[in-house]
């Protein structure tokens, strides 16, 4: 019972933390490009550049950008990598470098 109460109190406090940006009137979406059509990095870059240009020109849009990992988005894969002492470090399946557009 005490553990549940502490968990709820921690969650309540977490909700009141200032994230460092204004999340109001923000729209986020996830885009997955098929590898068969966008196999090369330049193809993917062109797609996102064109997408952002079109979104920026929509009525009412103040700004638009792209990012690989949403701030506070819940994907903890970047921050939770660890090694066990005495064991070899696991080889990552793929390189992962979060990026964003201006």
C-alpha cells in the first residue's frame, strides 16, 4: 500500500515538472518509410525535406520540424543501454543517433 502511494505521488510530481518547452498547440506524428521505396539515405532525406516544406506552407502552421526521438516521448532505448561488469558489452543491432531539423 505504501509503495502504491509513493508511486502515485511520484507520478503527480512528474506531471508538474516544467518540460522546458510549451506543449500546447503542438501536433506530433510518427512516419515510417518503407525500405523498398526509400532504401538510400538521400531518398529519405528528400522525402522529409519535401514533407516539411509542404507542412510549413499549410494555413495556420507557425513552424514545423522533424526529430527522430520526441522529447519525453517514452522511448527510453537511448538512455537505458548498460553493460554488466565482467561480461562483454552487447553489440548494438544498428547505429542510433537522434537527429532533428531546424
